[in-house]
C-alpha cells in the first residue's frame, strides 16, 4: 500500500529508483518545484497542467534573477504565456 504523505507513488515511481525530493531538496524553491512538476507530469494524468506549472516556476525564477518579482500568466490565442514586469 502506498503512503500518500511520506512516499507518494507519483514521486517514487521513476525508473531510476530515485525519489524526486532527493534531487529537489538541493535546489532553490522555484527550481525545485519546476523539477517536481516535470518529474511527475506523466504520472498523475495531468501532464499539460503540470508542465504549465513547471514553466510558471521557471519564469518566476528567471524574473527573480533579473530583479523582477511579478510574473503574470495569461492566455493568448489558446496559448498560455508569461510576462514579467520588464516585458510590459
């Protein structure tokens, strides 16, 4: 039986046998979350949603690195796009 709190199946079922947190705990918050969403994208049945979440965290980290704090996500012609303050 899977332990959904301590060892969720979508974090521990990678063919390498490595648990996602073993990698992400060595990263900053934004990049760790991006990797987490990429890692589990095909394991929960919400692949596109998880990849969009990963992109959101990556865009947020890019914005942080260039000194911008706000990242806006919007849909344009059925495509999700992100925009930082310096792109407005």
